[in-house]
C-alpha cells in the first residue's frame, strides 16, 4: 500500500527564499500535500506559498518554529511527515526523494538530513542532531502536538530526538546537497548573532548541554542498516 506524505514548511518572513523550496516539493510525485505554516510573517510569505500551490496555515502571531510545525502537523493528513526549513538553498526534488526513501522503504523509522554546509564537526561524525529536515510517521508525533506547541521556539529538534531515542527508532542520516544561509546573512551581523544565541538558548532550555551530548551518542547508536551516515538510495529509487 502506498505511503502518503505531508510536507510541512514553517515560514517566518521567508518570501525571498521560499519559492525555491516549494519548487522542489509542490507537484512532487512522492508528496501528497505541501503545507506552509505562515508564522506571523509580514513579508508576503503566505501569498508566495499560495501562488505556488501549497496549502497555507496562517498564524496571526509568531509562535516560533515548534508552534508552527505543530500547527502544520495538526492540519496534515499524510501517513508520513516531511519537515523542511523554508530557507534551504539548492534543495531538489531528487534530494527530497532521497530523504524520504529510508522511511518509505521501511529501512528506517525516521530520517534526518546532513546538509553540505553543516558544521564541520557534524559532518565529521555524520550527524547533525539539530537538522530541520526530518521524516517520521505522523502517528508517532500526534500525541505530542500540545507539548510541541508549548516548546521554546527552537526546542523542536531536540524534543524529537528525545522521542526517537525513547522509542529506539531506527535512524537514517541522509546527505542532502543543500545549504542554509546563516542568520547573519539573513538579518545582518549583530541581529544574526543574537538569533544564533537565542536558538541555542531555546535548545538548552529544552535539554541541557550534557543531555544534548547524550542525545548525539544515543542517535549515533540508533543509526540503522545500512549505516545511516553513508545512506545512499539505490539507482532508480
């Protein structure tokens, strides 16, 4: 039986970068619906998403990434959730399929991307534990939507990590030929630095630094077969 896929894209003032991400997923044969959650944007992000053919969930006030993703999953109807950041550069339809395949094929329970511009240390160990590109079954996160919505803005990824570790999920890490701009490039140097500090504050407000290290170790232990850090779909997939 075919597995249906809902793509969730949280967006806050991403009108300039959103079109290239939507081009990779709207109309994709492996994706049944694309849902952009406009997280209180003031730059026309919602209009850009609608023009591209995506569904739009409009949030009147900015809830942060965790709240936006929770709102998107609540609207979704697919068996599988594909999470993508709205500011990806260079993401392609093939890259999206590569990310989906470990879960669609049953080789893994969840998948997470390793972008080509991930920090050196993440590429060295083969795991970006706070990557925003993820694949998981919708039924596994539905019971936690209220908790997700109440997380600090960037606490989502480490919350999902904790859930996957508790469930002993088989984790696939998929190299993704895409990059994301730094916050400094998007907002200017000082505001970018402040945003990076805020992101880390959210993460460590959800779990402490020691717990984050434990997550990395645990997730590496859950990488399945084939070894997730070198997962490459077979030709033709």
